[in-house]
C-alpha cells in the first residue's frame, strides 16, 4: 500500500487544524446527545464539513449527528485515523455515513504551493483507482465491525480548471467504489448525481470543488434524507417512508408547498392557479415528490386514493431529472373519469399498467374516492404489480429490447429499450394536475 512521505504531516496538520477550529467552529465541536435518539457519524473531507451543520439541523429531533473531528482526507488517512475517529465521539453508532475520493484521485506535488500541494501537471496521483479500492476494502472492514448501518457517499464532481484533479476521474473512482459497496451490501448516497451538471451554479468558483451555501444546502437535503430513510428500517428490513407526521427530510418536493399532510395522516398533492399556452386560466400541478434514497430490488407497498378524473403515477428506478425517459412508472388513473374528459386511452396507459408497455391483466381498482392497496415488487428484470390483492402485472423488462417498441409489436414513447433503463433509482409520486392521496408507504429492500 502506497503512502506519500508527507502523509504523516498532512494527517497531523488536519487534526491540529480541526482542534483549533473546534474552539470556534461548531462543525468540529462535540455535541450533547439526546439519549432517546440514534447516533449518526459523518466521515468525509471538506465537502462533508460544508454540509455537516445543515444535516444536523435537518435531522434535529430525529438523530444525534456527529462528525469526525478532522478533515478525513484520503483513504490512507482514513486507515490511519478511523479507529480514533470512531472512539473520539463515544462509539456505538447506529449509522455511519462516509466518503473518500476527492483526495485519493488528486495529483499532488510536494513542491507545489497550491492548497494541498495540488498539481495535475507535475504531480503524482495520491492513489490509483486500484489502490483506492484496496484501501476502501480495509476501511469497510473496520466500519463493518461497528455493527452500524453503513452509507457510502459518492464523490462529488471534478470541475474543469481544477488544479490537481482530472475531469472524469470522479466517474472512474465512483464506479469502482460503488461496485465494492454493492459487494458488501452497503447503501449508496449518490452525491455526485446531486451536483452533476450543476457546478456552474453551485460551485464557489471556476475550478473549485467546494460549494456555495445553497449548494451545501442541496447536499445536506440529500444526506439528511438518506440517513432519515435508513433510520426508519426495522429488524425485518422494512422502511416506513411516511408515517403521517412529516414529509421532510425523507421526501423532496420539486416545488415548495406542492405536497401537504392531511388530518387523516395521508399526503396529498396541491394545485395552483395558472394559465395555458393561450393565456386562459388553468389549474396547474405543483411538482412531484421524491425519496432521496435510491432503490434497486425492493417491495413497495402503499395505499392511494384518486379524485374524480385523476391521473397520477408511482415512479420507480427513476429520477426527477427525467422521470419518463430515465425511469419506470405504475400508472394511477380514474379510468372512467379521465377518459371522459381526455378521450379514450390505450389499455397500456390505464390504471395499474406497466406504463405504456403492458396493460394490467384486469381492472382491480376500487371506486373513485376509496383507498386502493398497491404492491410493487422489483427483482432484477422482473417487475410485479398487485392491486387490492389481485396480481395485475408480471413482466420481465429484458423482453423490451427495442426502443419505442413493446414485445407484442405495439409502440411506446420510450427512446431506448426498457431493458437498458436503470435498475436502480428513486421513488416518486406524480402530481399531474389532479388531486391524489397516498398513505402507509413502506419499502422492503431486497438487494
């Protein structure tokens, strides 16, 4: 295993700075635990330092959020310091959220005067991707001994003009790290995806890997959401995604106020007054709502209720950036009411369908205004949907091997074959412009 000669000095400097900052900076100051709440430890570099306080704020009343008393740096520093970090805050952790990467892929030159000796022209990379994975393997072994639920955060993007890092290395290192975490069954918090394509807006400046306050707020929303979701998991591996009392931090709304909690403990989408393309008054949706965590193989159970003429959906293995062309959907619809106002629809677009790909085997929906029980089970390519106890969909998406075409020869709107769609993504509920309610959302992780 490779360590640069200046590693000990760098490690001591990091710890010394943390101690000095601890007197002034609440990021590093120890916190007083609420004995009734679970204990969370954040491990990471300056990116995690930037979002620590905001994560702590978002998880107030949910968890005691600690962080290591230093910039954790690269994996070499992690191996050297992690045992002390685990003990420094009292040990006995329920969740450990950790990241290494930006300093591992960094090119450094002892003669460079740039911060951290960064120099991608004349420097040497701290750790190759192979060494990085080997170091992560060691760190994971140490963390697994704690018995905590582990969450690995992917490395945030490397921007153009960064002095010691090469664009694209972030993707290579993340790919290798995620493969390792999958092997160990460790949950992934994809912070890279949160900031990909947004560096111009949220980076502190050109070539800077650090973020504005708004940028760190986005990262904090993501980190807090994933941690909060993990804390709802019971001994049987089932997570309660919504308990009827609060939406945040588990759920992310695309538009503030777009979703609310009813007196009966259900969540409901909200609408607003707007105008159509001709300037005429029109009732408009206020955005979808999404989990922060991603799920691959799972069983999701929930109840939903539709207003008259409503059209909605449950997105899965999807994301807010492109929920249609980059994810899958269970269609939710008042078949009778919606078709009265919008015309006849193909069966592949009706309630409980594998949206635009296969019609349900039967119409098992209850009358409008009544609660329906939905179960969605995804295992690899197999997708099953059960509505009110009736199996209505059982498909293998590997059968959809042609863009825009279903196995039976009918067409769909998808620009690539469904077999090539992501096998992991977020869960979302659609606000399509009509009122719909959800409750009792639970998910069992199967992978």
